[in-house]
């Protein structure tokens, strides 16, 4: 009789469990206010393996991308962000899965639904020319995988990752990465993390890179070129590996010679450097931008001739500072972009203050305030998707931090920066999160202060900079 009761109880439990299992499709976006269709819900990617071969003559790539993920709900289907290419097959847990594609969305239906909290793998095998079928009006800034005369660079902010591999393309779902990139000799591959192996295949070589730190998809990069590597050791034994085109190797050594000093300063001001390595890669092309691709910032050859105020150091320090603010602490949504660009810009000002003294910083602040004394037409706390990278986001954003420093004092200000970083490292944060930390550390109600700087068109008075109006 006791055995029968146990059996009946077990059957009841099983029945209850079965009733609780309710697979539904994952959401086709993460709810970003600017880009509602990027990113996807229902799962959390832990790791990507990108095993790709580049054909220089056709500009095509081919291979398989494997995702290891955890279901955050019972899933009947889920989406990946992916534009273009010919997809030959998709496997979920090594079993063929059905899929349909509509513009940027690849909807995958596994042979068996996935239970919440279960780990699963997805393998997508594909080929084609990156960006070939991507409409111009969806490119925003991110270009994804770009082939040029000297090789390939990847720059994906904010939505370009989906232009070259299947991905959950939003900073809210960071993951670790392994790269196995095969290229014709004598081309060299530089990517995120550390180079683990170089496999000689005869006419081609396979470069194996890996990073075990979480990376937002827009910060993933693969660079292919006839590079010469410069290997150095930075603070606390940090590997610094730079990749320069052969024709610019000497320029590269000279231009980036102070990187280690900058790392040391930012490590003292904010927190120890957050990743396993740092360095830069210079594409053999005059790119109109630089990008803080994680552990390996991307520059074009224009860095060697820039006429920006502060010269190359202003750009180099800016991209390096993103390793803390942008890469380790990433924006919760793209509306929070000020937390990237204003912070990195102010960090570059801190470098000049360190290098030249308080008078240098005061001059930068005075000139920057004059530049944005007239309203620019955007609110840097909500700049709109069309003006995500407007100069005001960078410069008025930096002025906001300087005004905060003047208001609360140096000790509280740098404690705010360190506390904010420590609380949200390797994750994401919103403007509201930063304001909460600032008020918590300073003990002040800063709502009026931040409203004036972030959410009003008119710039607050220069007195908030600790300066007097000019003549």
C-alpha cells in the first residue's frame, strides 16, 4: 500500500511539473527605446565560437557560429539578429532545427521545446558577403565587417554585429568569445582577448583568439591585415599587443608610446584595468572614426596626422577610457550613451590634467563650454537615435562630469566614479543608476543638477564649472 501511495504521489508531481512547463516564443527585442528590434528575449548567451574563413578575392566569409546559452523561460522558439547571407542549416543541441528569416530576425524553432534554466547550444552554418543585403537605412553608424584594400576591419556600434554573424545584438546580453579565423597567408588576424594559437595550413593560417570576459556584441572585432605586432608589458604585467600595418609600424610605436602611462592613471583613478590585455589595431585606411572594441581599440591611419585639439593623445586616451566606461560598464539602453561618450571624453581631459596640470584642464573646460554655450538642439540624456553620436553627447557630457566634480568636491567625485564602476562592472547601467550612486555617495539631492545638464537644452551657467564668464 505504501508503495502505491509513493507511486501516485510521484505521478502527481510529474503531472504538476508537466502542467507548469509552458513553452512560448522568446521576445523579438529587448525593449530598447531607440532600437526596439535589436536584441532578443528568452535566453542569455554565455559564449560564442566564431569559426570563419575569409575569401579575399570574393570578400565572402563562410563557416559556423556556435552559441552556448541558458534559457530564461520555457522556449518554443527564439530569435537571433542576423542580416543577409545564405544559411545552410541550423542545429539546436546538435539536432536540426527549423528557421525562418524576416529582415534582421532569424526565428529558430528547435525540434523539442527548451525548459527554463536549461543550457543549450545553437550552431548556424552560413556563407556570403557581409553587408551585401543590409539596407543603408538600417546601418546607423555600425558598419559591421568591412573589407578594404588592405584587409578587413570590424566596427559594429550600435547594431553592426548582426551584419556579419548571428547574435543577440544588444549590450544587455554580453558573452565570452572564441574566434577561429582562417585567412590566406601572409595576412594576420587580430581580435578580442588573447591570441592562443596560430595554425599553419599551408596556403592559409588559422588564428585562434579568445576572451573569457563578457563582451557586448558591438565591441566584438576581427581585423585582418598585413600587420606587424608590437608586444609590450603594461602596469602589473598587463599584456599590451599592438597591430600596425608594416608601412606605419614606426609611426605606431611613436604615436602610442604613452598607452601604458594612461592605463596606469586610469587604473589609479577608477579601478584596476578590467580585462586580460589591451592594445590597438590600426587599419591601413584613413577611417573617419576610432572605436573602443574591447581589449583592442580600432584606429585608422588618420591617427598619425590628426589635427584634433590635444592631438592623437586625446583620441587614444578616450578609446582606452572606454575599457572602463562603455566596455566593462556598458549602457543599459542606447539612450544611456552619455555614460559612454561623456565619461570617456572627461577621462581624456583627466589625462591632460595629469600631464599638464590644473591650468590645462581649466583651459579645456573653458574652450569646451564656449563651444556649447548655445543650445545644440539635443538633450544629452535623451539624444534620439539619429543624434546618438552628436558632439554634445561627448563634450557637454564631459562638462556635466566636471560640473559634478566642482559641486561635490574631488574626494566625493572620484568616490562616485569608483563606486559606480565597481557596482556595475562587467554589466550594464543606466543614467538613473549613475545618478543614484552620485546622490548616495555625495549625500546630496542632485535631481535639479542632473536635470539641468542632461535634460534641458540651455546649458547651465559657467559658474557651475567653477569658472567666470569670459570678456
